[in-house]
C-alpha cells in the first residue's frame, strides 16, 4: 500500500508501515522508573499504536527516551538517543529527548526587560542562558495523566512558580504527547500565566534514523530560505540572511555532512550546525512542514511540522564520543541531530523578532509533529 506526499512541490512515494498482523491494538502502559535525587517518584510510559510503533516517555522532563519505528523491511529500531536509567539523565543529559522551557535556546547574558522591569536568569551556557536555565523544564517532574484511546496520549502538566529561574509569573503548562495512527508523535502545548512573562517551548529529541553511527549521510531538507546568523557566543546578531549559496542551504535535500567542515565563520561558531532557520510559513501560527530527513540504508524518513515560526537545526557537534548511552555504548560525535521548532533565540532582546511575550488572559499554543515514514 502506497500513498503520495506532495508538499512545496516535492513528491515522494512513502510505503505505509506494515508490521506483523499480530501487532497489538493501540495502548498506553505505565511502570515505575525510580526516584530523583530529591526523592520524587518518576514513571515511564509506553505508548503503542496498532502498527506496533512504540514511544516511551518519562514524566521526568517529559523525556522521550525511546522510539521504536520500522525500516523499509518492517524491522523496528530505536531512532532517538538517550539513556537506560533515570540516574543517567539526572547526572548530565545534553537535553536528550526532553521538553524545553521556559525559554528554549539562548538569551543573551541571561537578561531581558519586560514592561520596564529587568529580569536576570542564571547563566548556564558561557555568558548566556540556555533552555530555561540551570533547572529548566527538562529537569523537573511533571504530573502525568495517561489518556487511552484510538490514539494513545500522555498529558503532562507543570506549574512554574513566579520567580522560578528568574522568570516572572505563575505559569501553568500542559503538554500532550499523542502517538498517531500514521506513526507520528504529536506534541500539543498550551500555557497560561498570571503575570506578563516570556515563553518559548520546544522538544529536544536527538534523532538517528539508522539507529547507529553518525548522521552525516542523512539527507536533510529545510523549508527555510533564511537563517539568523549568530555571534561567537551563538546569540543572533539580529539579521535575517539568505541561505542561498552558503553551507546552510538545505532547500534542496543535501547530506548533513556534505558541507559541515566548510570554511565558514558561522560553522566555526557552532562547531558545525547549531543555528536557527526562519521557516517559510504562509501565515503566523499555521501548521507547516519545517523539515524532512531521509536515511538511505534503512529507508526511514522523518518529517517535522509545527506552528512555530522557526526551527533550530543542531547536528550533535558537542557530542564528544565520551558519553555512554543506551546499553553502555559510547555516543559518537555527530551521531544525533535535533530539529527544534521554536521562536527565534534571544527574542526578548531583539525587537525585530516575533514576540515571545505571554500576558494574563492569553493562551499560548504550540503544536509540534514528528512523523516517521519509509521511503520506497
């Protein structure tokens, strides 16, 4: 059985995943996964659809720990990087698979001004604040509620208190993961606040569609004609520059490793790709294809769709090869890529960027879809 996908003039034959006929119906299960260092109990949830595809998610950081998906021969394999135990995530995860907040990506000098008041955040990335600070949403235990159904879902909620990590307002966040019938993992965020604040939520899965090795031969398409160049500390300069004619042009599908070692100042700053791309979005908030990645040996394909105006593409440059992952195996340099739908980095300090301010009475909404398929 085949279906044809045509987006932005690109057509591709996709083989719908056919797992063994004995595959179980969709389900969600729960198991204890230990306690944090502060003694809070943590669980691990398994979402399965009728195709046999399985996603495992912990309420520690809302972390996607495993995602078993078929290759072109129907063989299931884990396509995300991570660890086996809660203790390993607590000991020093490079944001493997987590929910990111309050503010994904970087804020210059950890400082911003909102309605005339200056707020200082903890610095955890050189002179800047990264992914919410030293105790971001990736390091807290969320309240979890399984939502069984034709498409199994997990509802996670967290209340970030006024002043937490320096951010103003009591912020109530809900994140719902749904494993869909077509092998997509959908994430729907909503949030409200009782005081003006800033908010930029995303998901930080590291993908390797081959399940091993580097991601250099993965072929990437980005639906983005422009990017936000950065300074030496990876803070946007405020410009929006065309990608055409640069190593950042993925408007034509290109191997991730094809130009990563090119002599380019931006690649030097990021030690490779770690940059924000401005999505070609017809109108703000419209669900849009942001990226597509294919891997030739397995035939796996990942599509990323989101309502967000941009996407951070990170190529695993800071994976040193010394960190041990699942099964105690060393995680090689550039063995995982991240596609993080988001607002632009440092938006609170860049008046020309789309606003990330959330005020009382407003409802923040953000949808991210990671859809797995197989190319013919």
